[in-house]
């Protein structure tokens, strides 16, 4: 399903905190074909996982944001 192609975690289980914790994304690496992000626990700053975004996904999300901005300017 296309709606699940670009999921972002808002909370993940942290072993140090022993509970699900809110996370923040930190950009780790920018490559020609993708970007790699690290999920960090907001409580203890432990790394809880990574997310890769391909160049195609980046282009699609930027195009969608541009469409949404244009629509909001028109008042729809």
C-alpha cells in the first residue's frame, strides 16, 4: 500500500528506559541515492533504530508538500 511507504516512528521501545519512549530523528548520512536517519530516545538519547529514505521517496514527499502548500495558498 502506498500510504505506508514512508512511515515515521513517533515512539519506540527503549531497553534502558524499560518502556516505549518518544523518539526524535537525527540525520546520519546523505548519499546520492538515499538519506539515513537515526531514531534517538528522548529520555536517554540511546539509538533505537534507523530509517532509510530513498531518492525517489524524497522527490515524492517534496512534490506532495509543494502541492499542499499551493492548495493552502488557494484557500482549499
